[in-house]
C-alpha cells in the first residue's frame, strides 16, 4: 500500500504563477526552493541520510557539490527470481530485501508524482506545454528535475534590474570574520 509522501511536506502547495502577468527569476527561485524543501522532507538514504530525496530533483552536479554524495534513485527490483534449492532462510531474506527495495522505489515514484502535480497546479500551462505528452496529456516522460531545468532555462531569466539588485545586495554585504 503506497504511503502518502506529502504528509511530511513543509508546504502543501507551491507558490502559484497563475496570477502573474510576468514571471520573474524570483518567482522561479521561490518555487524551486519549495520543491527542494518537499523532496528533502521525505526520508531516504539514497544520497546520504540528511537530505531525503533532494538529489532526485536537484541537478546532479549541484547535489554532489552540496552534499559530497551521489544520489542514486531507488529502482524497482523486478520479480523475485530465486535460484533452485535456495534454503528457506535465504528465501525469506531475499523476499524481505526485495520488499524493502520495492517500498523505496515506490516512495521515490510517489514523490515524483506528487511534486509534478504540485508544479502543474502552480505553473500556467503555457510554460509547460512543450513537455506535455500530446497523447496522454501528462508529463510522464519528464522528471521533476527536467521540468525545473526547463523552467530555469526558459522562464527564470534574470532581468538586468534583478541582476543589478543582486549585485548591489552582494556589494552592500560586509564581511566581518
């Protein structure tokens, strides 16, 4: 039985872009930050024990740089194929290991589906249309990581004013060791 991964999410919905006439870099960063927080809130040991499933949605290089760990998404183990003459104890152990692997893979899949639903609810269709499967109307061919990468490269471009604000903010920061 699938678990509700959204129970641990720190937010129940992402910041909506539906009422914005112009989506800015800051809008994207707010959405991305909440997606990251939700993925981090779901317990996993796939990329170190402190970051949940963050590695599932964050760009691989960024995750590796931040954590020093490689995130390996849990995969479904497939059918259990026991060798002939396997002892009862080994059968039991293999069965239990497979159950655990299957549960981890299902949790990763459920997280992916939940985050996609949240993104689709928050982001207007015009920003996601190129990713939608024309036959099914869904986004099953794209991971959350790919959707965020698409939004970052097409929507989340910093304007000259935003870039100047960031520069001014950094320049105004005093370093006091």
